């Protein structure tokens, strides 16, 4: 824990190489969604860095602590499934048999996905934290290590950039492949 508090890269590397595969496998086994498991896997390793200064040693090994953090994150996701919206591989849950509306919905999803991929990393990250994980602005600011005002500005600019990309993609439909029906 002393190495984590000091953010020693050797300790962090050891922690990651020792537990990364097993943690990912555990999360994936419980969720069944590789992308969501990958996201939670990274969150598991972010938590010890955030909480190292306030960690109280109760005789529990660091590995057990990581697996408990992973379990808590999985339980949270399973309790609140509306917080996670996968961007790929989604199926339309429209009960109507109108093929046109399904095609339009899938096309919009694909356009959104491509537009998000074209954004700078920090724009994509703030958008996903806000709209996919539905985090509040203070939580996003804490996650990004920014002030709330800077995060609010970043989110505003990210939305504008996404809107611009969506417009570009909607006028230039040749960049998209039509979704399979």
C-alpha cells in the first residue's frame, strides 16, 4: 500500500500483471459482455489509486481487495442496468414490425458509433462517462481530475463536436456501411 500511495510505477505494474487476467476473467464470467467487462476491469485498477491515501490496512491482501472492488462494481452494474448502454452489437427492441424504423434506428446507432470514434479521446471519455455511465458532473470531474467548471466546459465542447461529426456523417453517407437487416 505504501507503493500505491506513492504511485510507484513498479508497484502498479506488479499489481496489474499479477491480477489483471484473473480479474478480467472473473468480471467477464459474471457479466457476459466483453466490452463492459473491459471497462469495469480498468475501473477496478483505478479505484486503488484513488483510495490508496485513505486505505486502512485490516490484514486483507491487496488481491482480495481488488476482487472485492470488482465484485462490488459488477453488482452495481447488475443492479442498475440502465447505466450501461453498449454502443456496438445492439439490437433494436422495437416491437413494431416496421422494417424502415428498424433500419433508421440501426443506421443512427452506427452513425453515432462512427462519430464517437472520430472524436478526440478526452471528448469521447467525458461523453461516455456522462451519457453511457450516467455519472453526475462532480463524479466526472473527480474521475478526470478536473474542476467542475473545466469538466462542464469539456462536456459542452464534446457535445458540439459530436453534433458536428453527426452532421458530417449524415451528409456523407458513403463513409458508413449499411447495417445488415
